[in-house]
C-alpha cells in the first residue's frame, strides 16, 4: 500500500458457526496477513467475507474524515450489488475497515464497519425450532438457506420467491440471550427487496438453542436510500475506533530494524520510486581506516541501510580522537590497560550499540605500505597481514580507502582493481578534500577512469618517517571529514543505482539517481565543489596494466619487492622511462633555448 490512500480490496473470515464453542460464542471478523493475498478460500472451512481497507496517512485525517458519509458510501456499495442482481453472500456481508498506522510508534488505529441496510420486520411468533427439519443445515456453506416445499436445502445463490418462505440462518452468536448476529439484517433486507413479506426463520445454533421466528414485513423496504448503520462499538458500548499498541510487545532489536528500513522506504514511496534499497542493504563494505573518516562513513552507510561493515585499522584510540571521531568516547582512550582501545574493534562495538542489527567486525591489521622496507624478521608477519587483507577485499563488495597516508592506499588500490571491486577514496587536506571512485576493468581501456595515483609521476614512498608533530597529527578543519565522508557514501549509493554500476563513465547521468562523477574536490577556503574526471594513466604506479599483471602473476613476491624498493615499482610501471624521456626532452629544450640565445646575441653584436 505504501503511502497510497485509495481503498484496497482484502478479505476476512468469521469462524464457521458449527465450530463455535461456549468459550467462543461471539462472532469475530478476522483479518490477518493472508487477507492481502488473492486467494479467498479459507482451508479451515470458515465463512469468508469480502472486505475493503481504507488506510489514511495522518491521525488528523483519521479523526476528521466524515464517518457518517463514509458509512453511507459503503452501504450503497452493497445496495448497488443488490440492484444489479450480482449479489453473493460475501458481498452482502461486506466488511469495511478504516485504519491509520503510526509506524514510528507502532500504534495502529482501526475501526470496523458492517454496513447494514434497514428493513422493518415484526415478530409474530417466537418459539423453539421443532417444526422445521434443520439437521443438514450445519453442513452447508451458506449462512442463510431456503427450505423448499419438499424440505430440501436451497443455498443462498438459488433463493427464489416461488420456493417458499421458510429459511434457516446459521447464527454466529451462540448466546440465546443476545441478539442474532449483525449479518442477519442484510439478509432480511435482501429478502424484503426481492419480494418476501412473510417468512418463517429458524435461527440455528449449534448448541441446541435454535429458535423459530415468524416474521412479517411491517412497511415496504426503501430501495433507493435505506437507513444505513454499522460502525462497530467499543467494549464500553461507545462508537469509536480501537487502538493496538504493539511497541511494548515487539523485540527492541526488531523495532530498530523496522524503524531504520521505514525511513528508507518512505523515501522510495514518496520521492524516488525507482530506488533499489535491496542492493544497498546487501552490500558488504570494507573500511580501511577506522578514524575520523571511517567513523563518519560507517554512520552514513548505516543510515542508508547497509548492514555488513568491516573496519581495518592498527591504531588505538587517543585522547584527541573522541571529539572528532564519533564512534569513540573518553573511556576508550585509557581502557585496555591504559593503552586505549583498538580503533577497529571499538568502532565495530560502537556500531552494534548504535544499531543492534549491524553486522560489524573490527580487525587489527597493518596494511603493507610501498616504500616501507621489510626485514626477514618482519616478513612472516607482513605476509600474513597481506593474505588477510586480500581475503577481506575478496569477500567484500566495496572498499573505502580512508587511511592517513598515501602509501597505505597503494596495495588496496591495486588489489581492488585486480579483484574488480568498487573502490571509493576519500582524502583530507587542511581546508580541502578529495572524494573519488577508481576506474573499473569493466570500462573500455581508452575510457577507464583513473585512480588516486594516476596524477603522480613517481611511485609512492615513505611519508611517515621523520615527521614533526603537526605532520603526525591530522591537521584539518573539523568540517572537512564529515563533508568528505558524506560525499563518499553518496557517490557509492549513486553508483549502485546506475545501470552500469562501477562501469559507469564520469559524464553519464543516472536516470534514477543523478550523476556519478569521477572526482569531487571540495574547498572550505572558498566553499566550492569541483567535479573533475581524468582517464587512467597508462604508466600509473597502481592501476597500469603492467602493475596489475605483475600483481596477479607474482602476488606477495611482487608486493614485497615494491615495499622494499619503490624504484622497482617505477620500473614495472615504466615511470622510469617516463622520467628518462622527460629529462631528455628537458635537455633538448634547454639546448634549443641556448641555441636561440646564441643566435640573438650574434645578431645584436653584428
């Protein structure tokens, strides 16, 4: 139904009269989840009723809607079926339901209506039902049956004036001190409408309290605009709706799950009907970095309904972190024997506390970094870390690069391209930031988008050693990280909605969800955003064909050589040749300039 307010046809049922017991002696109309399906056959043999559901979107609309006019409108629906002769027991006893669902508070307001068309009958005689054979009534599917002159049961659909005036009504109320069920009123109206003025009516009850009524129509039935009643009363006998408060009965974890999904469904129902929420929810996201960017990115991902998030980081929470990194608090700085909690583990724990439905994991891991040589003593550990990282990248759908240094992003960039994963990169400056998506092997070679390193003409090197305090800390304006994080996640979401997914080109507009740019560069100095795109550099130290092929062929051995010597990486990517050609071109340019100067001087001297 979503946010639509048009009436919807459903069905309900009442317990078959012969199944009622002394503990279940009043008729109850049941509407459940099966009522919204097309099949209107109840396998239990209960009596099925046509029903119509009108759900409104606000409590004000529920209160202000004209109930009398609504009931009149519903009653005339039944009357029209009688007028056309296309009447069935289900239509004659049609049930209407007015509802409002407060899905945030889990309060459900509902009011049943059983429109009854008035006909005036006078009781001439009342007594026990002994004068009419009713032994076979309980086996019929009709609530009202006719008994012809030969004593045969005639079902409702075959009732005719010529077959006699004896009827049997299977009452859904077993208590003889109570009035017969409300369904009898429309049957009596129908009999009067088709010409009956005097009838013998057996009120059949399965508990041996059946009775016989001799009825006479006291005034002609109004066939144009009969009086219509039928709103259900409360347990106190007043006209008014009922309220079911389910919030206290539902598991809090389920409440959180439904509430998160509801916000997203509202977006889809009202604004973006083509939004594919399932593909977002099913994504497995790997966050390399659980600091400022990782904290914000994870929160925004959860806001989009992403459940599976894995953090990778080797750092611990320090005293400067909680004010900028929203997944940590003061206690995390000195716990774990005063060392501070591991960021990755505490970040995953925090996501569980924020939303129990999150499938979050934190892994403490050192990402091997190009330009950081390894020794024989550390090779075993780093190889193990490398294998673990490769396993993580393979088992996730998208990789976010959110680390502090350039060189730490190199290996995930190469592996992400090789394993054909979506790679989203976010990096911060003092008052600027960069958000970009890396190119995909699904894109044509000549149009493949570049990666984080495509603008570099040197391989990444050690940028962490011999740094001053201001270089060791992330010195950036506080607003940069949340801005970059939001753009990174929104770029990812837009990419998922694009029909080409990660293969989408930078200049393509997603008909469902807008653009999918390659790079977004933001500046807080002049508060500007700039969208850029650049093709992959054929000699890139991370995404060039040579580098990817060597990585896929030699794996750890190739990575180890690059870690120990960034010059080796430049040789593989042919950046060394680029340098040589650049130096040669520069030398040639300088020689040309010197020759030009000599010519000018000679002319001036002469």
